[in-house]
């Protein structure tokens, strides 16, 4: 077995159907298995997989395990394939993607993780590479420097690498967890994805661990996929936005010093406050503006409320919370 392809699903039947259809097409002729872990979907996702994709090994969870834990369950249940590929359920695999990634890894045996060029549904390039977070990149994002002309320079490109056009293959610090193609021997050395995260932050953490162990992380511009984004979170964007902030701080608590965390929290406060003010002003300009940016103002307001809780209670509020996903329905 060359590849174990793993997809963790939760209530996104339309996206999941397209995802598995593309996986089926692109694994023809390859030595691959596909495993789905369904996190207690209530929209019929698991039944659809069982009916339409009988070749997929389906693991039904009675509860929502979260993304990292779901992947851990699948990896532990997989065959001892040479590579493990984690694919988000809102991804469509483009022609030749798996073959390109497989060939790249075969030609570069020291590389631990590789990921494809990902497109937005509108045909624009999606930022799928990141820098490991630090105080400087956090402030570049908070002050929106990475969105100005200065963002074209590596010094000001921020976490999302706004300075990189994603037009050539190169080693990077972090790959977006929407699509990770990983050498099994690297996992055996580094360990599985940290399931103390719930659905965000785990990719940044894992890539850092691979690089620290001497396994380079590479962006492969020759492999392609479409990532719709928010396939499982668009039902409750404000809730999941706060969960993302919790996970990010969880990462900072694990890998950064207290002074660095204070600098990060300060940048985050500036980020949320400045955007809330701007979006609120825009909402006053009329219904069309409210429709465009109203939910963004809500997200920033929710972010500030969470930050106030962190300031009041310290680390008790920084974890990923209870993950009552039912409350987000």
C-alpha cells in the first residue's frame, strides 16, 4: 500500500460527496486506501458515504471527536502505507495531484511533508503556506501591513506569506492542514497530530514538530486541489472564529514564552478592536454594507469578548474550550 487517504467529516454532505468523488477518480491505478471518520454528522453524510462510496472504509464516531482526534483514529486504523494523506472534506482533488505528490516524495526521500497548490472556488490562488507564528508576524497582521505594498516583502509578508505568489515549489515552514501528504516514517519518528487541539492550530504545531525533527516541509506547485473553505464551519462562522483564536493561543502557550504570548495577545486585541471599529462604521453606510461586513463585525466583537475572558482568567480561558459543537448548529 502506497497511500492511506484520510478524510474527517462533519455535516457537509455536498462537499463530502464531491471530495470522495474526486478521490475515487484520482486513485484509479494507485495502491491506495481511503478512510473516512464521520464525527456524528446529523445531515446524512455518513449514510451517503456508505451508499455511494462502498470502497471507503467508514468509521462512525458517536460524538464529534474534532479534526485532529478523528485523524488519529484513522491513522491508527490504517494499513502500514508508505504515505498518509490528510484531506479536508471540502477539498476537490485535481487531476494528477496524488501522482505528483507521490512522485515528488519518491524523488526526495528526506522530505517529511508536502502539500499542493490550492485554488479558491473562484479560480484565485489560496494562501496554503504559512510562516510559523511569532510576535513580529502577528503585528504585521494586526496592523494589516501584510495587505499593503510592503506585504510583498518577506519581512512584512506575515504569517500568510503574502510575499509568496505560490508559483514555484519551495520549502516552507507550515502547510495548511486542508491537504497534507506525509511520509509514514516521519510520523513514526515525530508522532501523530496533537489531538489536544480540536480543529485549528494542529497543522501549525505538527509542521513545526516535523521541521524540528529534521523533516522538511515542502509546497509543491505542480500538484493542485480546490479548497472551498468553511465547508463545515459556515453554519456558525462566529463560533468557529472564536474556536480558531482559542486554538491559536493554545499553540502559543505550547511553543512560546510568556513575554511572547503577551505580545501576541496585545496584537490580537489591536486586530479585533480596529476591525470592529472599521466594520461598524461601514455598517452605518447602508444595508448593502451591512450584508457584506456585518458578520465580520460580529466576529471581531466575539473575539474581543473572548480576549477579555483570557485577561480576567488567564490560561483557564485559553484552551480550546468544551467544543460544544451542537451549540453552533
